[in-house]
C-alpha cells in the first residue's frame, strides 16, 4: 500500500483490478476492502460487475 494520494479523476470509474494497481495492492486486498466497507462500489447495470469511483 502506498502513502501517496492516487492520481485519479473524481468522475472516473475503475475496475477492481485497476483499483488494485492504483493503490499498489493485490486484487484480493481490494475485495476485502470492499466487503469491509473501506471502499464504496457500484455495479454496472448491464453485467453486474463492480466498479469504484474516483
């Protein structure tokens, strides 16, 4: 995990993998953060995939 703020757009939509890369952690860590409520996510209407906004 990095101590720097990520350089992301406020209106950007990021997949779980993209979020993990930006934060410098593995994908499973991001999934844990989502389940614990540390990160908020939304679901895409057409396929149900989760995404995180900037």
